[in-house]
C-alpha cells in the first residue's frame, strides 16, 4: 500500500531520533531537569494554549522543522487517501488498552518523560518521572494535578484534540483528516476539527508496516508544538479501577476554599 496525498513537511522530532534505541531515551531522561512548563499550566490555559498543554497530558516540546503549505486531502484523491488512512486508524483503535513509556518535547525545548496509560474510549493518564505532576482523563474531563501543591486544573476532554486520539473509533470522515504523508519509515496523519478545536490539530505518526503509533504532536492555535514519543508499548493490559479516577470532590473543596 503506497500513497502520497500531501507534500507537507511535518514539523516534528527529527527522523534520526526516531531510529534511536530506548537506551538513548533513557540516557536523555536521566540527565533532564523538569521543564519550567510545569509551573506555568494556569498561565498557558489563560493564554489560550490549553490544546498544546493537554496535547498529551502536558507532553511536549515542539522540535522545529520546516513546513510548507499543506495540500488538502480532498485535492488529491480523497476517497483513496481516507480509506488507506482509516485502515491505519482502525488498527490503532483496536487496541483498547495500552501502556508504555514516553518522552515529551515542548515548544521551548523542554524535555521530560514518564509512563502513560490509555483505555478507550476517552481515558488516559500520564505519570511524570521525578515530578508531582500527573495528567488524567476519565473520558469526560482532563485534569492536571500537582500533588505537592494540591492544585487541580480541570478541562473538558471534548475541547481538546486528545478527544480524537482517544475515541472509541478514530473516524477520519467529516473533514477530520487534513493531510496524509507516507515515507519509507513513517506514515503521518494530520487530524483536526475546526468547528471544535479551531486551528489546533493533532499529528499522528505510525510505523508503515506494523501500523503501530510511534509519536504524536499537538499544534495549538499559536502554532506551538507539543510532541510525545512512545516506546516499550504493551497492549491488552488491565488497569485498576482507580487508574483514571478524578477526585471531583477534592476539586470542589479546593474551589470552595478559594
């Protein structure tokens, strides 16, 4: 299966990094320091950058790259592109549960890592190494919780591009698929929904042979990127009942106290 529906060069992590072994990732995480991003979540949200922050939890630091104007899928054989891309998306959607390690790159060069957990539909959790920060989605809301400071920033999942990634079935119809790009070592899908997310979008990068997800990038309305690379991924795992639990009672108490 070969196609090319988009001449866009996706802004993302350099391809050479995708070929490195997990040992490289482990060395990187050992020497990194916590990004300043963690202390600025409220500021990011107020500045309209919730999509970038919630891109993968708080994941991300866009590694810059050149970008050309994207060629819309509809301009180059929409039916064939959407059908081929939907096959990849369906394979990813068939994994009902998933866990693994991640490395996050942010717009200002921040780097961090940790463990992620996914359960369809709508549930995700990020635990950050050596950090009190955790991000949890229970299918309805996404919370950024700092356990040390006891702060809870709550957002509707439906208003973030995470909704597309965590859907029961990733539906590429209705104009959600903005572009497709196939290379020998990577297939890239760019998804968005202007009526819901505005100019924010999510870029998914898959192995062209196994269809396994390798990384995603959230681009917010300011065109700032939050990129997450995943590795050591396991599917079909079982989680405890409280893995994706949000303590709404605690959040209500904190708000009442304020």
